[in-house]
C-alpha cells in the first residue's frame, strides 16, 4: 500500500473519528442517571483515563504489527483466527457500520433542525411500524457520497478529513470560550454542589418517564449503577480512535506515527470533551441539562449563550462534525474488511484495490450495509447493546500487551507502553468494573450485543468447513 498519510493526517483521523454527535447529546442522559455536575465530570474523567490508557497500550501492538487491519490483526496474531474473525464480524455487522448509520442519521436530524420541511414531510413509505423517511434517505446519500469520495483515493479522503476535523475543533474551541465569556449567570457551583451534598437520582412516573421534580438522595451501589449507565454515553462518544490502526499500511513510518497519533489524538479529544461539559454546567442548571429537548443539550446551551441564532450555530457544528466523523469511519473501516478478505475470512471481492489503490469493493460493501441499517431504524438500539462488547474487545486487545510480554519477552519492541504494566492494568480494572456494573444493573446493554457477536461462530465454522473440503 502507498504511504500517503503523515502524522498530522493520522491525528486528524483519530480526532475526526471520535468527535461525532455524541458530545452534543449524551450529557443529557448522563445527568439524568447521575443527578450531579460533580459526578458528570468524574465519569468523563474516568472515560478519558480509560481511553488514553487503551491508546497507550495499543501503541505497543501497533509497533509490533504495523499492518493494515489494526485491532483485527492484533487479536488474530495474538489469540488466533477465530477470535480475530469474531471481532471483524462484530465490526462489519454493527460496530463500524452501525456507528456510520447512527452518525449519518444524526447529520440528518440536525439538518432537519435547519430545514423543518424534512421533519414535517410525510414518510416515503410506511407499513405498520416500519417506515422510510426523507431523513433516512439523506443519511444514506451522505454515506454513499463519502464512500464514493473515498474510492477516488486516499488523498481525497485525507483532504476531506483534515478540513472537516480542523473546522469542528476550531468551532468547539469557540463554543468553549463563549461558554465562559458570554454567560451572565453561572450555574457551575450550583451543579457541583449536588455531588458534594448527596448523591441524586430521579423518580419515574407510571410510564417510565423521568420526573423533573423527582430528584431524591441516594448512595452506595445505586450510584454505581448510575455511573455504569452514564458511561454507556461517554464511552460511545469516545470510541473509534482505533480506526487509525486500520490504515496502518498507508501511514508513513507506522511504527512511530500510529502510536503518536493515538496518544495525541485521544488526549486532545478527551480534554475538549471535559471542557465542553464544563460549558454545559456553566450555562445551564441541572434540569435544563437533564431535560433538554430531544437530549440536545448543546442546542440548549448554545441558545442560552448566543440567543436564538445559537440553535443554528450548533446545528451547523453538528453537521460539520458528523460529516467529518463519518468520513473517517468509512475511510478506515474498509481496510479491516480488505485484510479479512486476504485472510480468507470475508468476501473475496473485498480484497482488491481499484486503480486509485484503495479497496473500493470493501468500501461499497460497508456503505451498502450501513445504508440498510439506516433503513432498518434499529441501529440506535443496536448501538446501545454493543458498548459492552466494544469494551470487551478493547480489554482483550489491551490484555494482549501483557500476554505477549509474558509469552514472547524477546520480541523487538520499537515502542513499549508507557508505565507498563500500570497503564494496561488501569484499563483492565476500569473496563472490568464497567462491564460488571452493566451486568448487575443494565443487562439490556450486555447480552444482546454479546449474542450478536457469538452469531459469528457458525459463520466462522462454515467458512473453515468450506476450506477443509476444497
């Protein structure tokens, strides 16, 4: 593969793939689960520590296996083809494609915020609960457009990524600055005081809806359940940084630059995320964050800071953010499926590069499946289910660093995980805590995604059975 991506391009890919729609929405649900600005920031800090710890650990593996395919390659090389296939299966069926669909739909929803006719238009087709709307069609068009641009070569995808990622970073910095300069009445100390005086939780009505007046003191393990539920949102907003490992084969000096891009990119994004949440806590009171319309807490904060024009500013920012995020996801994901095809673990056609030296067939396969997920309307529910699985695969990969150090201590490592073994152990402890709490308190976020991945087992055995009979 041609080495067309420099360190700066790799950093932009990390940051662009991470910053999508989540940071503008998830803090509302997180506040409902936590009831406190103090605990909201604590959860974002925990998520930041987890993310950067994982990136540091992945750095060692990226230096050992500087090939396209990234996390799939690491898992396959360390734990065998079966485990590698299960990761790749989950990536194609929902993790990567479901995220592409969800981000594209977020683009459509915020476009509809600026063009109300999109919201008001009658469905193109409806049969019972199933319907096809103009927002879904817009989301599909965005996926297909970005897929086409990326088939034109790495340079096209790289240019688009750098422009849109740079734009949204500048816009976020502007929002952070305005969130402290132009706010007349700060709610920061009020929002933080809840965390010091008592833990808080919401009562629900008979329909399961949260009540604004329902805050009541709680503590102990119930708080732990709230933290686990809140982390589903913060972790969803903080994944996809590993996408840069998928394109290792196209990065200059991958043994050094993939490591640097992951550590620099994840650290910068988590600092931005924490700062944006401080803006929400500064501009809005607790109820305004928890009960923001359609969870659009960024819209509520921007409206308070900039007035009526603030809603349009945020809508444009989210459109830029989601467009750039999807470009990064689409660019990177197809490289995994191409690598799987070379290993005989995916459709053979995905292996080929086109005349522009990019895996066009893999790009279109990914784009078509993501588009079908948009039409299904189920991608949002599926994404809730896979947070558990994503963290499990992160833990397996991070554990691989320790496993290789024990099993193959003499391997030449051009980069060693900083503060080993503390860094990978930090991630494993925090990740295990998150998974255990979800298993105790939020089972609906655990077993469906796990079952989805396990469905890949019969597919794996079918593929290998065919090989054995050839």
